């Protein structure tokens, strides 16, 4: 790597130690001239970048294709060819949470909300139906009733799709309109919309449970989801804030759980009698593989084939199989255990990690809840 022009003086500008040749033996800083040309500065910066780039791919290739080998090499002292595990983890995790795990926050445009869009669709459909009925010779009265019924159904569907706050606004608008017009039809709509508002938006936990009972068993929330919902209902509209804040803090959750995962691995492989730090480095390398595979596959599944397409489902199965194979192979290579022993230990590691993940998630939700309220 090009270093620029070296100084004639033999004192280190960084630590003051004596410099024999081009590098300080105390701190490692190159003994370069302070003043450098623009092109020297640019070429030096590019050289540093490609030096990182080269080491990144030197680490990436064996990391993905030779499970456990990078950790073994690193612990054996073969470190010059690889990026430091923590440095690479930070870089990969930032990319992962930007590309894959970015929480979505959708803001509604008050001038182009759902009910306006649905109303426009309703007008188009009702006009088409009205014209079709006229062509068949149906009387104008019957055609008007049919289109009115269609419009009512579409507007009801649009109202159901609205969020808690938007439903409140629409109900307030209808109440004001009813006070002015005193229409029986509007009163009927208000009564129907109020019932939807209570059940659909779960303004009370009793209403939420009532709605859950009406759903098919497969569509009902789990006990954990009900627990979260119960707490979310108490703060009404802030339930979305809780979920969004939770997703925003996922990187911290993954990072804080990683030492715990390393500890779970150490418990299961304690007969190997190796230091905890070695288990942690192994865990960091494993988490990086998960992040890298997700960075590659998730955008393809989401933006190329679609989240619920057949190709995406197949790709998801392939990724899952690869990750399980990688975990098994890495543990086998690194800890030198037999096949069935490794599989049994993988089972317990995953169970312990899943429990820790859920407990930490509940703790985060409770913390966010108390902060939000």
C-alpha cells in the first residue's frame, strides 16, 4: 500500500518515540510527512478502502462456505487475512438493519386517505353497474337502489380499513352531518359504524376478546399476542408506537442477546474447556452469516418475486435449510463432536435462545409501555 513521502526525522509525531525506519515500533504509526498533495491524499484514502474491501471478501468467502473454519483460524493466530470479528459484525449488522429490518412507518395523507380512495372506486363501480342495469331495461328506481347498496358496502369496507384515529374522525363527520340533515339512513350508518369501531379497533379488552371468538381458530391471536394486545389497548392509539419502537430497537436486542447465546453454547459444550471469549467469537461469526444471507435473500424475495410468492417460499425454505446445515457443520468443526450429540445440543441452544428472545421482548415492551404512558 502506498504510504507517501517519509520524514527524515526519526521522532514519532504520535507518541514521541524513536523511529528506526518507516514505522514507529511503539505505536505503529508510519513516519510520513504532514504535508501531502491532493492526489497523494486521494490515492492513500482509496488504498485504505480497497485494503478493507479485500480483507472483507477474504473473510466473507470462507465464512459462508467453510463453517467454523474462520473462527479456528482466527483463534490459531491467522488473523492478518481476516477482518476483526467485532468490526465486521458492526458493519454487517448496520447494513442488515438498514436493508432487512427497517421498521416501516406509514403516514396517512389526510387529503388522500383510504376512505376517499374507496369512495372513488365505489363511484366508478356504481356508475358501471348503473349503466349496465339501464342497458338491460331495469327501471331507474331499482338501478338507484342497487348502486346505493353497492356504495354503502364499499364505504363500510373502507371504514373497517381505517385506523383508530381516522375512524374517530369519520364518525365525528357523520355525527355533524346527521345533526344538520337528521337523516334516518345516516343514523343507521352511525349505529353500524359505532359497532365496527368498538369491535374492530378493540377499544376495550372485552371487545377484543369478543372479536377473537368470532374468528376462525387459525386466525385467532396466540396467548402471547393477546398479552401484548391487552397492554396495548390501555394506551389506545399508542399501540402502534409501541410496536414501531420495538422494531426500532431490534438491533440492540440482537446485540445484547449475542453474549447470552455464546453462554448457552458454552454451557452445552463445557467439556471442551475453552474460554468464554472463544465461544463469543464463534457466535459473532455465526450471527454475521445469518445477517449476510438475509441481506442477499430478503430484498430478492420482497422486491423481485414478492413476499408470498411460490419462488419466495421455496427460497425461504432453502435459506432455512442452509442456516441449519451451517450451524450443525460449524459446531461439528469447531467443537469436534459426533453428529447426534451436536444435533441434540443445537436443539437445546435454540430453545434457550428462543426463551431468552421472548423474555427480552416482553421486557422491552413493558419498558416502552411505561415510557409511552
